[in-house]
């Protein structure tokens, strides 16, 4: 069984990183100095994007960081007609973290990988993405590998060799928002620990958000997946899904009905992406807000969902919680859809910088 959710593709090849850096304006580049601690199994990017003094003062002492918990993996990309498979490190959580970093949001990625050849590829990749990455202790020490079949239209289906067993998940003290989803919320035994962490962080006063990013290849039973999705929804404040996610989880239901079924599980906000049709959200207060997608020439949709989620998390962290009220929610969803649209004008998971998003959004 394979997943067909092409918008949530987790590729982030290193060659795209190099080409992307060439497009970033000089004043938005990140000054970084890195160190790797083999004993603690952590990689730390010791400098975040530089904020102005005015911005720093406005933020004050309140929490502003987004902590992302989830898998790092290697995609084995098998394109239609190709006779060779290309190995590309990435993972949906890593894409989200990169998207947040590009938006100049303080971000930490909690993840794990094995001491194996795919793990070496992941390690080298994470050493270059410009994000504070903390490798957590895990067993059995095997890196997740995904076999991605890429069709002529650029859409991908997946099979997974998955192992997700983090033993310790410590959240930075300045975390405002905890985010998880994708394989990390499905593959056991790690999924149970992640769910417990969500509950703990929510009780501690932090906002908790998740992206379903449904992967039937790791859980082909819709009933079991649906129950897990409800538990995840109940542990958080904000849940995101795509219309493709909902069609698989709730066959025959309209996206709005499926979104409200998830809303009934406990979150205050459920956001649904609709590809080229935009996005909508439903809230506990009864609001339903729809926004269109910007008109663009699509190159591919790889990473669009992860970019949308990064912009959503950035807004939650900026405003101290999920948006409330139709006007505020519409503005946030429009910005998220715009960020995703920019990614669709490029090859691969290539999220925009804050400057690029601002420029694109101006009339």
C-alpha cells in the first residue's frame, strides 16, 4: 500500500539547497557557525537568523521558538523511466523546520537517525540546513528510508522502511509552539511518546500543532489511522490536513464534514489545504473561513504542504496562539497559501524567505 499525497512530499536535496542559496538576497542570508557533539548526539546551529534590535525588544522575554518533533529520513527517488534511484535526505518535519528558519523564526528540530549509510547522508544534510538540530537517543539505530515512485506529473507514491523510537524528547525552554505529525505521529513506539509529549507541553501552556500528512504505507488500516488521527487532534490546539488526507481517512465525506469530525476530537482549529483551490479552516467557535490560492505557474507541488504548515506555525508563535476571529484567520491562511504557492513555482521543497513572502504578498 502506498501513499499518494504528493503535496506532503518530504524531499529536500542538497543540490536544491545550493541552487536556493544562490537565489536568496544577500541581506537575508544567515550567518552560521556549527558544531557537532558526538557524545550528546546533537547538532547545534548556534546562531539563529539575525533580528533587528526593534524586533528583539518587541518580542521581549516571551517565548517565540517553534520546536519540531519528527523523523529525518532518506528518500530513494525512482522517477518514471529512470534506471537509477537517487538518494535524497529530508523528511516532512525537516522541511517544516527549514521553512520556519527561512521565515526567521527561531526553530529547533528534535529528530533521530541511525549510524548507518542513510544516517550519514541525513547527518550531512542536517549539517547544512541552517537549523538547530538535536539528535535524540533512539533505538534500534536504523534510519528511516522511503522508496518514492515519482510519476511523469511529478506526483509521488511511497513505501517506507520505518523505525521511529526516540527515547528522550526534551523541549527547549523558550518554545512557544510544539509541532509534530507525519510518520512521527503514526510509527510506534515513538508515536505514543510523541502523543504524550504533546499532552505534557499543552498542559505546560505551550501551543501544540500537528500535520496529519497521512501515510497509508505505514498504517494501511483506515480505522486504526482514523483513531490515531483523533487522538492526535485531541492532544493539540491546531490540526492541519490536506483534502487528500481527509478523503483517505473519511471516504465519501465532504472535506468540511471530515474537518468538523476532527474538530470534535478537541482542537480549537482545523485547517485543510486544497491544493490549487486554496485552503479553509473551521474553529471551535463556529467560524468557517475559505481563502483561494494565488494564481501561479506551477513547476511542482513538492513541499507545498510543509511550507504552508511552516507559515501557520510562524503565525501562531508570533501572535502567542492560534488566530481567532474571521479576519485574523483569513489573513493567516492567505499568507500560508501564498508561501505554499511560491514553493510551487520552484523545483523541490524550496520554501520562501520572509523577504520573498513579503514581496510576493504586496500589491
